[in-house]
């Protein structure tokens, strides 16, 4: 009789997966661009040792992106989860990632709601990374959305145009 | 306002009251454990508290595999790794932690290493990444303040970086917390006040941080009520068993609250003072609390207004106009600190605990990198922290 109960495979959520993948590409390129043009992002990143790799993605095998610190810059490594990442932020689901990546909730709210895990040194990498993401969000999201999800408007030293230009065309 | 989403966990079994210690063997039996390692510190061995736990296990099948008492006031990754080595050498099968926050956090670090099968705690730093603990884990707190017996947080010093590292996961919650007044009766008044104020800070910050939720609120509210009623009694008369047990419960309630809601800027700055200068944690909490509340006032004034009821009692709450309750809560906290300063010498300024102005920038830098800062209701940068330090100095 057990055969009467068939195995059910939940939907693959290909659309959400694609959206997250594209949005992570923007975050990675935006992070690289912000580190290129914004002094405050550079100040946060300069404390990381050369070669530090940050990966952000969806656990366990969803889309990811990685950036590596090289000199005073960040280099986008593509939509991959670098195996030797020093810090990994992984959203617990595609939907959790979408909440953050579409500006419905901020990083701090996502942390408070346990929407992601963070592997690595919270003190020397995690907190500067969070502050960098505040700045990147302020550049990439429309101001009305960014103001809603940020506790305070971060200090910035560049323009949204410059960050968008370098996000799309590279640094 | 109810959060659009929240998570809450407290899986710890609580044994509270008369002869609670004597039930430890029965609890270990439930886990089929019979050879625990007992973690404590030299002071607790000297004053006989560790031996009381050993005696309470008498007449049972329990054998204490080893009593490790080399845990310093600020535990470190090296100590954790050393304990793991002893645990394995002696063939232990469970952990009993008898002590304050440092001993309990060290024990959590040991459990992480044992579960993950590693000798290096540094590999497992982070938030929500740990696997479910395998080692049976009993905690007997000897202070009423840290709440570590029910928190999924471990703070362990990293001497190489001169900071305290944070491990956050529900999977490091102990199995059993044992609240027995025999463990806290000998605490001197000054330490009773300091640890009690630490519990108060846990409850107030849990009630006002971004991660707060209805269940953490209920625990925080209940904790503050008990602290208002019983901390003065416990400070004035350490032998008052009802007050001691109530404070042990208040500390536990505040611990459950902040384990599920986190703490904020007071802890971020306090951790930094401890990490940079080894300033006593409870003292820093008592000193920094009113200044941290002032900093957050604009964002959470309604929450502070609500807290006036448990902080000051129904009479004060009723006769204070609604618009003044938030400020009155801060004033009440100041009065509590001043009262304990008068009774037992609790410090009220940072300079009294060895903080120097030349250390401010290092403290501010460490504070903004503390994980507690993420959920503080108001964003803070180094300049903001420097402002708080100046006021609290």
C-alpha cells in the first residue's frame, strides 16, 4: 500500500533562482564599483588582508557571487561560490534572498529575522561588510527604497551615476 | 507592533530551587552520560562551590572524569582547545559547567569543538552555522547576571586580535540549567549588584532591539519586574534565599529574552571596553546603560515608556504622564545605579573601572565592529560611540 503514496518534489523555483542570480551579479559588480569610487567603502575594506574573499549566496546550492580584495580594490569573481572564501553570507532560501536583494528588507532586518547565516570573523570581516552593504544599497536602490531599509543614510563620497556606470561597464 | 517575522527558541530544561543540584545525575542519566568533565575556575574551587556540585552527584553512578579549573576570567580559544584535549584524554561523555559567564562560554566553545570534531574554535566563528550539539551539557550558574545558561551566544576572547569573538547559534544552547541558591549565596554585595545590573541591561536591550518579538518581550518584562523587587534585597542581604532565587530566575529570563532578541549598543561598547582594557563586564554595563538608552531614545521612546512599569512599579508609572515615561525610565535606571553605588560602591563612571581617554578610539573601533551593533535601533559610527564614552567617562 505504501506505493499509493507517491514522492512529491517541490517546485524548482527557476524564475526566482534566475532573479537572485541576476541581482547577485548586480550586488557583486556594485560592490566592486563602490569600492572603486567611494572612499568610505575603501576605508572599510582596507582592514581586510589582501586576498580576502567574500561570498554571498543562497544555501546550500543556490546562486552565489564572490568578490576578492586585491590591493585597495575589490574584484568581482563572478556568480560563483569561491571555495576558499574567508566570509560567507548565505540566505536560507531563495525567497529570503529576494526580500533583501529587492530592497523589501534591509541587512539588519534580515539579520534580526535569521534570514541568513554568516560564516567567518564577524568582528573583522562581518561588520565592515555589513557597513559596506549599507553603502552599496544606498547607491543601487532608488532613494525612496534605500531610505526605508537603512537605519541611517550612510556617509558616501561618490554619486549613484558613477557607481551605476562602473557596475554596468566595469572598473 | 508585532514583527512581520520572527524566530524564538528556548530548549533548555530549567531546574530551579531547593536541591536542584541533586537532580543533575538524573538529568545526565537521561542522556546516558555518566562521566562528565566539570569546568569551573580556581576561585569557585577555593570557596567550595565546585565541590558542592561534586557532592550533589554523590550516591549515583556519575564519575567526574576531570575537574578543569584553569579557566581565567576572560576565557580564550587556547583554554577551550586545552579542555577539549583533556576531555578526550579522560574519555568524558558530557560537560558540566559551574561558574559565571566566562566558564559557561568556555564550555560552549568546548561543545562546539566536540560537535564539529575540531581542535580549533577559530574555524567555526559566525552566525547560525553550527551543527546541533551532540555532547550532553549541564550548566550551573554561580552568578545571577549573564544568563549564559539559556543563551545561544558564546563570547570568547581572541588574544591575538585583542577582542572577544562572537559565536551565535541556537545549537549551542545547553540541555539543562540548574538554579540553586547555594551557588549564589556567597556572592558579595558589589558583585551581586554588578551582575544584577548586567541582567537588567540584557532585559532592557532585548526589549528595544530590532530583533524583539512578543515572546522575548514577555521574558524581558518579567525579568525587569523581578530585578526591581529582588535585587535590592539580594544586595543588602546575601543570605536572603528568596531574593537569590528570584534574581537567578531574573537573570535566566533576561537571558532567554536577549538570546532571542539580541542586545545593542550598551553591550557593543561594554564588550569593547572588556576586550580592549579587561574592564569588568557588569560594571561597564551598569555605567553605560543610561547613556546607551539616551542614545536610542529617539527611536524607541515608546518602548522605554512601557518599561517604566516594571522598572519603577505601578505607582510611579501611574503618576508619570505618558509623554514623560521614557525619560523617567532612564532616570530610574540612573537612580538604581546611584543607589547601588551608595550601598556597595558600584562604579558609575568609566574612569572608575580603569578606562582611560587615550583608549577611547580603540574602544570605539572595536564597538562598531561588535555584532550587537547590527540590531541596535539606531545606527552608530565611531564618532557616536566616542560621544557615549565621553559622557560616561
